């Protein structure tokens, strides 16, 4: 026992602080609270319901989905903690709903079987990084040019362009040429992808009793099956092509790697088909909407457009974009970052705790659902003008933890690098050729949107149309106006 000297005061000993139970959120109220919170998620959509509860109760909130405790997080430190730890590698959703769309313990995006997910993820990482990023710049630019030359296919009788469909066709052609390389009807495939996505987000959180009534879910199951069958046919044709090929060097791509992995017994046919489906739907589903939102922002912010054009001219001159230009386009990069911060498409991440944990002093039990509200987080911390669209928000380097558009950690978006390359390539190629304007003064803020599994514009609106003015014609008109003013 240590003897204290005269005048010495013994340091106080405090018991170790125990984690608290999270109580912020709607009350249980004899089970009524869980029913009401689950009902809100079903009726208003995941994203909208998450924003609702975070705005009322704070940055860390407890609700219930399907009777399971679910924590909604919009605080950067807590979100970063979840993303960096491996015991949050799983996602959550209706097993029966995921089975309907082929994602239950299959593919990558919502595969909750971590052993299978661990096997398939390296194929995605390899396909979406390394040398293919250099190739993506050229392929994306060529796909953009080709679709701009066929602009009449997405132009109505008064000359307005369906800009969202244009972006989807560009993304579809690019994805096919990068990952599958098989002849397809891109227009037909885009429509099937839209139906598949609608089925996915409709069925993701449905209660088990919903799947007892066949007429409720069969429509969505059929729409998902239509795309799955289309992919199966394309993969079978790819398999036959590989079998008859004299050399494989020119035919090796993402699909080829998966097919050979199946031949070696590493993957099943179902794994192969679903992985190819998921890599083909990612860009036409989310990136296309992101670039569409960016075009609307450019149309409504001529000062930003001028900054973009200045950099494009200084870096590229009169030629088209090349892979070496990508890291030099800093203004374009900051514009993309600010666009997806201000108006994200995917604004939350769904996870499940695979072990007991403590987050911000709160006890999190194994099996707890987690929703990281990244869209709200990006408007609460660090940025000088969080509720405005301005490139000033990225004038200074942004600490990693405050800006997570692609997530981070073991389950970060596998395509985060190639996504930036594709968006830069499309924007630069398009802006060199066209000036974009909204119809009837529409703006992004007034655009009606659904916020469920992701944020998408309601596609019945005419404001999805834009006016594309060729730069050469526009410059000629400007010259004529100058001449007339001088007379």
C-alpha cells in the first residue's frame, strides 16, 4: 500500500463510464411507436423518413424498422466509426424482398452473406480500378459523342432533350463497353433497369406478410426477372464467345473474369449473373441522375459554367479529353463534389451491427440496424455555406470524415474512382459541344423528387427536358449580335 506524503492528496478514483442506452427518438408506447416509425419508412421512403426523424430528434436517433431497433446517424464522427469497422459490413433488408430481385446472399450491393461477399468484392475492385480507369476516359468520351450525334432520338417535337434519358444511354453504353462488351439494345436495357430498380426499392423493407399475397409482389418480381433473364442471355452469349475465341487477351473483362471463376468452381452461375447485372445497373441508375442534376445546376449558375469552361479550355484546348487530363481538372472536380454534396442521389448508407459496440457513448447491440444519413451530415458540419450551392465549399481541402459521398472502410463504394472519371469525361465532352438550359426557368430546387432508396426525379415531369444549344451556333449568334451592335 502506497504511503502518502504530508500534504499529498490521493487522486480520486472514478468508476469506468458505462455506455448508455439510446433513448432519443419516438417512444415505444406499448408497441405503437415501432408500428408508426415502420409505417413512416414504408409510406414516405427510407431517405425521407430518415431525414424526418433526424431533424426532430437529433443526430443519433433510435427508431424501429420491421420491429427491429434501428439507429439513424447524421454525425460525422459516429458515421466514420461505423464505416471503418468490419463488424458493420452487413446490410439489412427483407430477405423475401431481396430474393425477388436476386440479391439475397448474392452479388455485391445487398449481399449479407459476408463469406460470399468477401469472394466477389475483389472482382469488382479489380474491374473498377487500375488500368481500366485510363480506358474509361476514352470510352466514356466516345459514348458521349456518339449519343450526342444521335440526339434526335431523345429530342421531342419542340426540340427539347430528355436529358436524363440521354445520360442513361451514355452510361449504359459505357458500362457495356467496359465490363461486358456484348451487342445490346441500350434503350431497351435502360427501361428494364428502371423497372428493376423500382422493384428493388419497393420490396426492400416490406413485411413478410406482404409476400403471402401474390398479386401484391408478383408484378415487381416479374419486372426484376425480366432484367435478370436479359442478363442471363447476354452472359451465355459471352460464355460461348469465350469458348470459341482463339485468343483471350482481347476478350478479358469483368464478365470474362467471372465466367472463368465459375469454371474454376470459385463462383456459381447465379453469382456470375447477379454480379454482371449489378455492375451494369450502377451507372445508368445512380450516376446518370447525378450528372442530370449537375446539368441543371450548370444551367442555373452561369458563373459556375464560365469557371468550368475556362478550365476546360486551358487544359484541353480544342481537343477532346484524355486520361492525362483527369487529375488537372480541379474546378470540374470541385464542381462534382459540391453537386453531390448539395444534391446527392445516394444520401444514406444501410448497415447492420454484427457485434456489440459503443457509438458516441451509446450501447449498440448485435443485430441493430444502422442508417448513416450522409446527405444531412454533409449539410451540418464543416462547410462554410452548407445550404447553398457554391464552389466556395471546396476552396479549402475538406477533411475526409466530413465528406463521404462514396462511403469509406471495408464496404466503401467499389466504383468511387471510376465514377469520378466517368462524370468528368461526360461533363467535359458535353460542355465543349453544348450549352444547356432548363425549360421554362425550372431549377433543381423546384424539381419534384422521390427520396426512398435513392433520390430520383419524378419522371412524369416535363422539367426533365432541357435545351441543348450547340456551342458553334451559339458563338455565331454572339458574333452577329456584336456586329449589329457596332452598326
